[in-house]
C-alpha cells in the first residue's frame, strides 16, 4: 500500500496533485498533518521557501513566523542534519522552547517525525509529519515508520523540484555516457553493483565507478536520487 505512494508522488503533474499525494501518504502512515518544504539557497539573497501542507488555516501564521522557525529545535536539527528526528514535548522543553510546543499543541501538533534532504546547488527538502497521539512504543514499528517516510521523501523531493521550482532555477541537463546510463538503469531494477557488473560483463569496481560518475554528473548524493533524477530528465526509462 505504501509502495504505491512512492510511485504516485513521482507521477504528480501539478502542485495540487503533489499536495494530494503527500497528504494521502502521510495519513496512510498514521499522521494527520504534513508539511513538505522545498528550500532554495540564493547566494546574494535570502533563501526561498516553497511550502505545501495541510495544516489548519489558523495555524498558518505560526508556520510563517520566521522568528519561531529559528528557535524551533526540530527545524534547527533538520537545518544541519539529514538524520530524521522523532520529536515530542520533551524535545521542546529540553531546549527551552516549550512555549512553541504549547502553541502548536493546540492544533494537534504534539508528536511527529521530521527529516531533511540536503542536495547540491543549494537545494533542500524538508518533510515533517505530525499527530496528536503518541508515537508507537514498539521499536520495530517505529523504525519501519521512519524508514517508509525516508524513502517517500526521496521520491517526493524529486517531484517537488520538478513541479515547484521554476525552470530557470533548474540546472542544465547533464551529459552521461551510455555505460553510466546502463548502470543506472540496472540499478533502477534493483541490481547491486556486483550484479550490474555481471550483466554488463564488467567488474564490480568498474560498475561502482560508472554509478558514482553518474551520481556526480546528476548532482545527487546517492544512487537512488540519481536514478529518480535520470528518470525525470528522460535519460533512462
């Protein structure tokens, strides 16, 4: 059920479709509200924030308050790290920002998970899900929940950059060699570097080299992001 959400968000063609897919996935995961924030750093100016969410209208003023964002321990964590943060009231009270939690708790934002993907060329994607009830006490259930959210974020960030970021702000189409594209296509099919080497008649080390070169040319930090970007650009099918 959740895997379908990974693919559906990639097929979104408008901001409304993107928002619907993000909300649908988050609710299937067990969260009432979600915020997906695309951040674009500008060397000569303030960063640009493009937010898609389903928060109550009365809460929007809190979301737009930059002074609270700078104090919010969850957002500060995501600003500097890529490791997901599982937060609750203790997260805020321990950092001296209990007032922020009290304010958002009125709207049902009491517990949640938030993570950030930091990409080259000053692109960032923050995905946060929230709910009133406590998080699962079973460690394995909580781990699966966070892992699903991380995988969804990889797919969602690609769709967000395609739909929400103006074409003028997008990098030029990269030029990959036929071998680099072959390696990414077999990676898309779930093959390991060793298996890619076996299929193409090359060593595992050479397959890794081609995959890494493709990642570098696509300005991606891992092979999964590289495959998704290559798909979006029509480099592989």
